[in-house]
């Protein structure tokens, strides 16, 4: 609640900047997780796998699918727009 009150009290320009920082942080986190899942970003020794409840592999570092590139193609260049 304290952050909500603080945000509401900001001027319009400052609220826009805070929202942009939040969008950039969300994009960076999502991009980084996808890059780790597709093996483009190494975060640990060994293999990283995303599986569903039945154990079916949804994504793994040995995959040739560049998940981070697919994500970026979907969201476009909104950071530079």
C-alpha cells in the first residue's frame, strides 16, 4: 500500500518513467530466463530443462529453438520505440 500511495502521488512524467522501468525489468527477466532455457545464457554447469507435470520436456538447453529470439520477435523493438 505504501508503494501504491507513493506512485499515485508522483507527477505524470515520473509515473511514466516508473512504468517504463518496470516494463524494462520484466522484459529483461523474461528474456534472460528464456535465454537460459534455450542454452544461450549459461547459468549453471549441466543441462537445464523445463518439464510439465508428467515429465514431458517443454524446453531444454540442448534444443535448437532459440526461445529468447522468438520472444524478442514477438514483442518487437518496443524498448527503442
